[in-house]
C-alpha cells in the first residue's frame, strides 16, 4: 500500500496528529496554565494535520507548513480583531473565506491546506472579543505547528514515490530507443513498441501520478514540468506514427541525421531530468539541424511528391517535439536560470524567466470568473460559512464555531454528495453525542480522566475516520471535542447536545448552499468547458489553415481564447476526479481533448511562423477541404461533449457528431503510409497536412469511448479513482 494512503497512512497520520495535539495541549494547559494557548495549539495541529489534506511525504508536508505559518498568523490576527461585531466577522468570512478557497486554483498543496486555514480564521472570529489574548493565540498555534513540522519530518517517515521527473526521464529513454529503431529497416516500430509507447504516455497522465508529484502549481518549474510531460507524450506519439521512406528506397541522409540527433537529444534530456547529466549540446545541435532542414526546404524550387513530402514533414514534427521536450525539461530543472535558446517560440514558453508573483497572478486571474470551478467552489463555501456565522452571531449559539466547522467539513462540490455526506455525519454525530453525554454524566468534573482518555480517543478518531467514512469521523470527533472542552471549563452532559445541534445547523446550511450554488459541481462545467475547448480548436484549425493557404505569416498570433478554454477545461477535469459518479456511457476522453488543445496551439504557432507563399488553387483547396473535415470532426466532438449523459446511459449526439465523411485516412498505429491520392506540393503543404493528420488521430482518441464495446465500462475506467482537485 502506498505511503500516505489507506489504513497504514491514516494510522501514521493519526499518531503524529495525536502526539502533537495532545502534547501541545497538555504543555500549555497543565504546564504553563494557559488555556487559551492550549486551545489554539490543539486546533492548529488538528486543522493542519487532520482537516487539511496536504499531499506528499513528511518532508514535503513540513515544507508546506513552514511556508504557511505566516498566513496562519495573519488569519488569527484578522479573526481576533474582526470578532468585535457580528457583521465584521461575517464580512471577513465572505472575503477571507473566498480568498482561501480560491487559492486552491494554485494546485494540490494550496487546495490541501485551505480547509485548515479556514478553521484557523473561524476559531478566533467568535466571541469573546479578546484582542488582549492575541499573543497567547499566536504563541499556542505556533507551538503546535512547530511540533507538527518536527513530527512530519521525524516520526514514521514515508518513502517518496516515483517523481514526475523520473517518469519523464524514463519516457525520454523510450523515445531515444524508438529513434534508433526507426533508423533501421524496416523503419517502423513493431506492435509491442507501439503498446510500450501507449503505456509510457499513460503513465505521464496527471491522473495516474501521485498527487504530490503532479506538476500542477503555478510556479515556473511546475509549469515547465507539466510541459515536459506533454512534450514527452507528443514525441512518443510522433515517433510511433512516423511514415517510412518510399518503398524500395533508402532513407534520405538528412532525414536519418535528423532522426539520430533526435535520439541523442532525447537521451541527453533524460539524463538531465534524472540528475545524471547537465549537458544540452545535443538539444542545441538538434535545434540547428532542424533550422537547416527547414531553410533548405524553403529554398527548394521544385515541389515534392506525396511520400517524401509527408516523411520530411513528419520528421520535422518529431524534431519539433524533441526540441520542445528538451526546452521544457531544461526550464523544469534549472528554473529562471535557464535562458530560452534563440528561435524558441516565446509564446509556448511564455513563463520562462517570470517571477513567482506574476505567475501566481496569471493563474488566479485566469480563474476569476463564474465559468471556473475554483471560482464556483470559493463562492459556495464563503457564502455558506458567512451564513453559518450570521446564524451563530444572531442566535448566540453556544460553541457556534462547531456549526461553521460542520459547514467546512461536510459541504461538497455537488448537492447530491453533500446530502449523502450529511446523512452519514448526522448519524455519526448522534451516536457520538449519546456516548459523550454518557461519559460526561458519569465522570463529571474529574478532568484527570478526560486527560488520560483523550489521546486514545483522538488516536482512534483520526485512524478510523479517514478509513471508515464521514459518519465515523464525526462521531469520534464529537468525543474528542467533548473531552477537550471538559478540561478547559466545567461542563455537563448537555455539551454533547450542543455539539449535535451545531452540526445539524451547519449541515443544513451546507445543503442549502450546495443546492443554490452550482449543485451539479464540475460535471456540467466539464461538459461545457470541453465543448468550448473543442469549438475553439476547430476555429484555430480553420484560421491557421486559411493563413497557410494564403501564405500569411504571423509570428505572434492571438490565441488567448484557446489558452483560456484549455485552462478552464483542465481545472474542471481535475475537480471532476474528486466527485463520485455512476459509470455511465456518453463521455469522451476528456484528457485527450485537452492534449488535442495543446497540439492545436503548438502546431498553429509553428505553421504560422513558417508560412510561405500561397499554395495555389489546387493544393489550397485540397488542404482547406482537409481542414474543414478535421474542424467538422472537432465540432461534432464538441456537440457530444456538451451533452450530459443520463444515469441510464442514454446520450443524444449532436448533429455533425459524425461529420467525418471528408476526413482522409491517416497513418496507422504502426506508422504505415497513408492511402491518399498522389499530390505534388511545396513543403508548407505537407507540414500543414501532417499537422492535420495528427489532429485527426487526436480527435479519434477523444471519441474512442463512444465506439468502445462497453461504453459505461470505458467511461468508468477513464474516470479512475477520485482525487482532490489540480489546477491547470
């Protein structure tokens, strides 16, 4: 069982949480006689270790906690002073609650810390208004978090899994081996190697990577590492579909040289990613050779025939993918110290050399709108928390922060999921409250008894809760908080009833706002976002082909609409993985649609930067017809993606979903030549045609689930295991 997951991971986390929470609580309460500091020390540990779900190993979580500590101090200070009036606390909850939730757009680690940070604002924003205790609050929370950092680093450490860099390095080695094999007769890859390429590419899908290792953050290295994975998958795909030379003819010497340099560059990039090499000479040589081949093609006066024209265009696609892979890998390894080589598409690697604040702003600004699932989640949770804080203040609920804690821990991104969670939570809380009331009635004011049994109860709560579900978690946590507050002040069995009442109120608030604010979660947004992405891809294909046909060069195209659609689709897809759903038919391969978007974006920029003279009426019409067929296929996929399937699997395909009658066949999976009419055309024609061929294969992958024998099973398999959200 992998580290950090399953019962063993829950047990390790529970041991660390119990040792730190109880240790900090007892030192502050019984050693220093500071009940306020004790309360904040315990809840700081519980919030960041139990309520938060920071992915990664102990060292990785400890680093996140250290970086988060100044934010904790700021939230405790703000909550302390905003508690002066109910309306100020509610206003603070709206603004601060939204900001904390919205920062989840920055990736899994930011999303994982958000619930704990919300609790650390909620706790001080309740009466009594006591700014004079701010020092105790800050001191207690800091003490608890320092203990937690030390525990994460040194108590029951977890081994780190395979990193994304290591996966990309392995893919580089595979690409180098493929390049060498394609340089030997029969100049194609066997079926076994094609399957290897598929499996290697699948291993680089973020969904199949441990959450802590996914390159999902807004920083330069994370963005570059994500592009490295995409570049590796693209390179493998281009090598698999590389057409062989004309039958009976040896490969052209320049093409062979290009392929050999691709192999050496891929091997060098793999060594760079693996940390066993630092050189980039082969990547630089590949860049120079690629430009030489392009310039030689531009100087040719005679047009090319079909087979050699397609092969040279495909070889240049391979070289471009290898160059992009090498560039992204160098940025991922060296960060801002890695300069962009001359001639690199600055639009593709726009983030190179940018500082972290600007990259964070770019990520958050891209999601600042109602079509972003991160924006929707932030609105939902901030409104629900503000409503719960209003009820707690107006009705003077005792221990009203428990109601807000219920909102925070039980509200989900879909109303159906929230309702199911609330039912389990209420049942667990009721049983826990009954047991807590019995213990409180029997033990009374003997605080020593509570001090003795609290660690055991806490250990069980944080071990069983994550494994057995929210009902067990809420029931056991009811016992924990009852025994904690019994040590802070005299209590009676009625405390358990207060806990139950607050959880009921918080649960109802969560259900109401789950129903009012985007009740279907990411499902509807994912269908809408991918449909829009595919439509934008079709528009870009048509516009780019028209520019190539007319010979219009554009070194700085305006493709912001496609980039925004791609970002929103990726975030919606990431959240959808965290939402349970029944396996139904009628969903495309979501990630294939996003990879297609990257291929459209990169290919469009490359073709527009190299566009030459117009292609003439014959070749222009032929290429335009090909592009119209690909665009029609994309729009058909968009119509299908826009239709949300019902639970029984019914799905109404939009008109044009099968509009592929004029799509020419392309190279097969094994790299065989396409069966197309013989044409004679300049190199720009074959470059564009090869791009369109690769996009045709991409769209086929998008629509593959519709042709699967068991569509429901295919959809279920593609969905895989639910995970917390990532950002684009």
